C-alpha cells in the first residue's frame, strides 16, 4: 500500500539475509549446524559491567532523558581511556561524540559531512554497512583493493590519483573485518600523509581495536601525528566488552567532524539510556578492565590457533589473523564464495559467510567467525575436510 522512498530503494540489498534464512531452516529441521557465519560475540558482557548496570538502572535519575549529546562523565571516561591506552589527548566535549553503536556514526557520516554526489573511498573487501551510508548520504564511492600479497592493507601508491583527488573521505578498518589483518603505527602515519596529500578526511573504524593476538597492542589511528587534523576514529563497546546488544559507542578525533556527527544526533536521537552510559563509564575505567579484556583475547586466540591448525591438516591454507575474531579463508578451486558456502551448509552442516558479501574482491574467500568453542571449530573443519575439496 505504501511505497518506500527513493532513498530507501537505494539501500544495498542485505546480502546475508538469505544465508541466515537457510541456516535457520536447517536448524529448525533438526540439523546440528555449526554456525560460523555470524559476527555476534558469543561471550557475555563482563560481570563488573552487568553489576554496574543493575545498580545504575535502579536510580531514578537514570530513567529520564539523557543529557543531549550524552553524559559528560562518559565523554571524560572515553578521553581518559584513550589517554591511558593510546597516549592520545582528547577534549571530552569537543572531540568525542556518544553514539548508540558505531554503526550509527559510520552510516550517518556521509549524510553529516558530504553533499550529494561527492565521493568516498571504501575498502574492498569491507564491512558492508559502509554502503548503507553511501545510499543514505546520496554520495558516490570508489573502492581500493585489500590484497593478500599486501597482507590486506591498502597500497596507497596504487590508489589511482583521480580516485583520491575526488574523494572527500577514506574509510579504514584495522583490525580488519573480514580479513583479520592488523596494522602498525607506520601505517597510520602513511595514512595521514596520504590524507594530507589529497586533502581528504580519514574515518578509522576501530571496532576490533582491543583484539590483538600474541600480545599485539593494535595502534589507534589517532596516535599518528596530525591524525586529529584529518579524521575521526569510531570505538565501540560491542567487541571489547561483549556489549553488542547494549548499543553504545563513541567517535573521537577531529572537532569539526565530531560537531557534524553530533548535529545529526541532536535531530534524531537524545542519547543512549543513561544507566547504560553510566555502566559504560565503569566499563572503561574499572580496575578489572585490562584483565577482563586480556581474558577475552586469550579465548579468541585459543580458538584461532585451534582453527588454523585443524584447517592446515585438511590442506586449507589460512591467512593467519593478527586480531579480530575472524579468519578469512580461501575457497577451493572451482568454487565461488557462495557455491562453497552452500556446499558447506548443505553437505557439512557448517555455516560460513561468503566473501562476496564484503565486496567483489571477497569472492575467493569465506569468513569464519571464531565464535564457538575450539572443539566445535575443529569439528567444523573436520566436517568440511570430509568433502575432500582441498589438496593436501
Ligand atoms: N564496524 C565493524 C567493522 C564491525 O564489524 C561492526 C560490527 O560487527 C561494527 C562496525 C558495528 O559495531 P556497533 O555494534 O558499534 O554498531
């Protein structure tokens, strides 16, 4: 009866929707499906944060509308967190914006900071929601490849000057979804130099910032000299503290970009539930914070190691992820990412995410979510191994 707007018609199709449907059908039919297709953390929110929420939720002052643009105490805690972990100084009121999840900010950004028809530079493969921002902001984009031979980092020298010149912003995401690639501080310095050369802004999606293996501390983009002049970083509570369902995140960095992000928020959204913001302060500042995050990283690292070892035994060669909770795995000869995902589901009862859903360059890969126990990961690989698709 009512028709959706032209704007909504421009949204990208939800590539994974059919996969989720197929997986659910299989489970409903009584199959023991090992679901490695999702990106939803399986661990509970750390106990000290749940306890803080219980206390905060009982306080009547937290039942009212939040302060517009979020509580000062949370912005201060976010600034202190960046100071402690990354030695980055941020003005809590001017350089931090509170968000109901980083997805909101990443999708709103083109709308907030670009005009119709202006251009973005996006990674391929990349997090699919960046394209929702393209559609809602009515902007154009070109992609730059993340190639295996370059450890899934962009090669700035290879991005065509014409693409860089017309782009207003570049989106980067390290540790990377879907590839698991991580970067070092020099990479962020090169990024700032690239942004300065072409006068473009940087959007760093640091969703997996806390998740680095073998003791690796992922650097923040904001640590690079000059970063605050050219960009912002999005930091979410979803992965660091297993708070994906709580919907809380912040953006940090360039004051004029933060102001534009806040301005859009003013018109759409008062702010996150005050009790969640107050629990967010505890999440960032409690004495247990580092210990709990380290425990979580150890869980993912154990799974990564179990999965990679099992995969090697069936001849499935991995790019070893340096962070995140994903493994980006090549598909066997003769398969597309979708046909391989289909056979894994149909014949092995293992769900994996087809790389094509992350961009054209994802087609030779599937993404494995390391979100089940090591034993289940090993079982998943053994089931796939029985299909005899890889040469040992
Ligand atoms: N960015 C990346 C790369 C992600 O993988 C995700 C979630 O999966 C997000 C952003 C969104 O996180 P949030 O829960 O803060 O909206």
